[in-house]
C-alpha cells in the first residue's frame, strides 16, 4: 500500500527540529532511518500529518569512544556501528546485537537511535541499552536531559521521550576487566523479530567466578526486561541453568500466532542459558 | 497535492522530477523514470525485490521517500551491466547457475549480492545464505542463487566440480 499524504520537513539543526515538533504536536513524527516507521506508514497502521526527517541535521551521525563509554549519535546507521572499531572495543554487546537486526540492506539505512526510540519490545537494541545501563540524551523545548535506560522504556512503542523532544545520542557504558558478551535469539526466519532473545554481559574475577552479570530480554513483554533475580543468583554462585530458569520465571510473555506465551517462556530460558554460556566462555579466554 | 522538485542521479544520468512527499523511491523509479527493473513486492521491507544502491549501499527503495534523496546517487538493476550489455560478475554467474525462474525477485537479488560481494572477499556458504536472507525467492529454493554467489565471489573455491551440479549448495 501507499502511505497517507503528509508534509515533509528536513530541518538542518536540532533546534529547528524541536521547533517543528513543538509546533505540530501529536500530528508530527520523527523520521530517522525509517526502517520501522515507513513499513507502518505504508501499511497504514499509522499516519502523521508531518514527518520531521533528522537525516540532514549535522552532528547526529558520529560515534565517539571515551574511557568509560561509547556515544552513538541518533542517526548513526546500524551498519556503520556494526563496522565501527570503537563499538567493537567499547560496546561489544551492541556489536553482537547488530547483525541480528533485519538484513544488511535494512541495517544500511536503519539507525541505532531510531531502533531504541521506536522501542519495539521484540527488537534487540532496547534490550542492549537496558542491559548495559545506557543513558539517553534527549533535546527538547526545555533543553537537554539525560534519561537512564531503566526509566526510558514505558510500553510497546512508548518511551520517556516527551512532547517536542528528540533522542540525540545514546551512551553505552564500557566494561573493564575480564568480561564477555553474547546475544542469542530464536526467530522463525533470519531477520524476523525474535520469539524471544537475550543480550547478556558477564564479568569474572581472577578465579573465574562470575562477579558481574547483566541480562536484557526481548520479545517477552511490552518492554525489554532486565532479569535482575537471575543476575543476582548467578553472581551469588547459581549455575547457568538455575539463572536461566529464574530469568524465565519472572516474565509474562505475550502469546500470538508466532508462539504461545508458554513456548516463549521456554525459549527465553534457552536463549538466556546459551547467551550466558557463550559470554562466560568468551570471558574465560 | 504539493509536488516538490528534486534531483536524482540514477545509473549515472541526472533526472529532475517533481514528487509528492509520500511517494516512495520505488514508485518514482518505476512510474516517473520508467525503470521497471526495480520490482515492488511487499512494500514493507521484507521481500527485498525493490533493493537498489543508494550512494553505493544496498537499501530498500520501498522504505525511502524520494523527497529525502535530493542530490543522491542511485543505481538500479538496469545500471549494473556494462554500457555494451556485458553482465557483471554476479549476473553472469546467475545465468550460468540458473539462479532464477520467474524472475520477480531477481533484480533485488542481483543488486543485493552485487553490493555484498563487492564488500566481502571470501564469504563461505553460511555467510552467503545470511546475506541472501533479505531476498525472498519463491521458485528456486535458493540453491542456484547460492551457487551463483559462490561462483562469482572472489577467491572462493568451487568444490565438487561444476557449480550447481552438487546435491546441496
């Protein structure tokens, strides 16, 4: 199908974009890579009178690595982040998640920031942001504010980004010491949204005991989910299997034509177990 | 309906067109520029038939509004062969390996794999299958397409004799 008619805006500064969003309120939508939004517009699942395209704003397309963090600008393409040595070194969990998104043609256009702001609970990057305790910088009529990932995802496609605000960048904290990361998911076809998936990081001490653990689940609820109990259990000496069972016990996944809720719970335990095993193995190297 | 003038360079040729904001690149290529090699299947990015190169990168033309692309360079399947009609390496391999039947998905496959193989020196079969996962083909079972990709990939060894002759790719 074809999208409904809309008015197109291509602001060249963040201020100009914020002004447009303020002026048009709920009738306006931000367009970044468009790989989730445009399908929804084409299928007329949604429509907006105004689209505000961020692609011509200078400065939103950079990746910067400092000692403790990797900052990814809002319109950095997923493919660019996938190839970035800064992401590979400073945010390996992000690097592991990116190849799971759609197909390479989608990642050539889709953005890291757009995927997070779109907040589809079945997508990978919100879970990565949550697992890593990323911080999100948004700019709006009242200026700039920083939102923690655990306060950012409110519901399916709903975030803490307020009226007139735009996501500017995402800071992914880097982990030090002996650590490993993995993303595991099960999808019907390669590139489909996962039935359930897990993005995990582990840190080991000198005796190879797990002393740090972060587990972000996707596809299992209306937001990405942090498996806190499983994290605590694993650092307290529980086995991978026990931690995986705890992660699955805490969730209340949806059932639909792709998988029943019960099956998703089983899949969640499997992907957590696999991801933890892979991350620990990497950390032991 | 407001029409906005834009400039696109398509297959090396400059075009000035006037587009409605909501008009997809795929429709501008087909309806305004009469380049009907770019096929439109699902119109939500899943089937890959509409894949074109935007500034050298493979993208879905059904997920871009032409109005976003003023002054961009686009290559469609029509622009891949040489001016004298000489097929590119992957196109020739598709012919050699019988990589198509009805042909509907073929433009997207050819554009996608031309871009992929330009960027990847020695992909193995698993890499090729992942790369092809963004292009749906309902006829071939993919074997001929994978064989063509393997045949045309630089430095890849073709095991088991003539490509396409083995039972599996």
